[in-house]
C-alpha cells in the first residue's frame, strides 16, 4: 500500500509543549535521568492538591454523573457559572448562553469550527497559545498575528491590530491573563479593543482561564463586561485555579450581541450534540469550586505557593547577565528574553535542547508560542520556591559558558 498522507488542515498544526523536546525528556526519564519538566502548566505534578471543597463535591455526588447530561452541561453547573459571570459584570447572560466542555481545548476547537470558514482570518496575539492557532488551522482558516509589545509590559499593540484587519477578519482573540507572558490587560486597553471590534463588526474571543490567578491584588476586568453591544465569547474553567487539569472542565459563555452569534451557537449545538455531553463527573464540582474562592486566593498572596515561586524565579533571573524579563502579573508563566548576540543563538529549539541535556531542565522555546525570533523561552513556575530558584541558578550556570557555533 502507498503511504497515506495527512490531510492539508494538519500541515501547520504543532505543539512544542508536548513536542520533540518533551519526547526527549521522556526518553531521558526512561533511561533513569531525573528531568525537571517546566514545559506545561500542570500544578498537580508539583504537589498542588485540589481543594477539599472540590474533592467532597465529587465524592458525595458521583452517582449523579452516571447518565448523559444536557449537551450544554448540567443545569446546576451552568447556573453556578452564570451567577459567577454575572457577578463579574457580564451583560444579558443566561444559563442557555453557557456550554460546558471537556476542557477549554475542546470548546475552542468547536467554536472556531462553528465560526470560521476556509480562508477566514482570526486576529491572534503574538506570542500566543498554540491551542488557538492549531484550532484555526483545523478550521481551514488563518491566524493573523498582532504584536504584544514587550517594552509596554506585553500589552497588545492597537495600531498593529488595526493594520491587520482585512475583509477576511472574523474575530479578535484576547488571552487575558496571558499565556505565555503573564500579562494582565487594563480596563482602558480593553475598552479600545472593544471599540475596534465594534467598528469592524468583529467577534471578540477572550480566553480567561487564569483570571482567578491574578497576583499583587491587581484589578481584573473581563472584556465581556465592557461590551454589551458586541458579540463576545469567553472561555474559562477550573483546571488551574482549582488544580483539576485532568478533570477537563471548561466552559464557554456567549454575551453581548447574541443575535449576531445565533448561527455560531447553532453550530456549537450541532458539534456538542455529536459528543453527547461533557464529562459529567467534572461538572459536579463546578458549583462548589466557584463558591470556594479562598483556596485559590491562598496560592496568590504573599506566603502562598504561586506568589513565592514567582518571587524566587524573578529574583534569580535578575542575576543572570544576558537575560531580561517582564515580571508576570498573573498565572505561573514568565517569558524571558535572551541576548542572542551575546550567546550567538540562532536556533531557540536547539538552545532548549542543549539546556535539557546539560542541566536536565525542560523549558519551551518562544517558537512554541508563535514568537518569530529565537530570543525567548517560557518558564513554568510551579515547583517549590527552593527548587525553582535552583533551576534558574542552573540556567545561569549553563549560560555562563554557552555559545551556539
């Protein structure tokens, strides 16, 4: 039989987070080497535990998850999600505007398949998170990258957004708080993005999975709260804030100009029907989790693990000559810049592979986040502060003699 090729829509799909570097780390682990895997934001692998409120809700109600539930999600789960987002200022949201899915990942693919046709364009931040670009490619559409400006704390460049709008542009994507930079967008910036969407009849997608992990008591505004007349689709979930990544528990909320999104919602309903329902066990814990904000807050205040791990990381990064960074304001990622001239770096994947072999530390190069230059890498700050500090010191030791030939 002749080789069977992959379909065209997979040509550009990639995930460096679990790509060749990850596979090499697995090979090294199988050979008996201990690798510190800072490639993915998976808190439970570093000793974080789900809150008791979530565990109890699961154990006490498991029998209720045996049957298929509504294709949009369990009523109690959607009611809790609806109340949560109403408290965040979302306009005109009802339980019927909410879809619960097997993680945000599933819902992103479903909604982009419901919106984008072949040749359409999605304005996507750069750096970005590969889930969105990959799902855009699967829909046969094209991600068009707008710049997030490192010199302005990684804020979206509004002029660049405007320049890149074409007749094929269907939507603007915001990842706020941002992965991989940890940036948090201020209200004034979001208002200007809403105005751009209003002027050009664009949908706004807002990925807000980290909105409960904002550090330093910074204010957080969801873009949906500022857009009662613009179609907005917001993604959120429990994976990171309540340490249940494996539950695959995410949701999507439709708000603003819902009439404009009627056909998109019909498409979502078609796709949701095909998979019958989301994971019902995960949905059981949503009301308890959203009522339990204290367990999440305990991680992000001084003395909490996420806060102290961030502080340990930036303290050690600041000591490394040839490294600069913008301190993250949310989540547990930072996206440092490396002086490529100093280290003669032309290939960021090779740099991270060399680091992996030399120091047994797995990080992901900037190219894994659609960054065009070989001068950035993402650090996942989930190990205990002492382990995190040692990892960054090891990075500094590695760079002290590193040059690509």
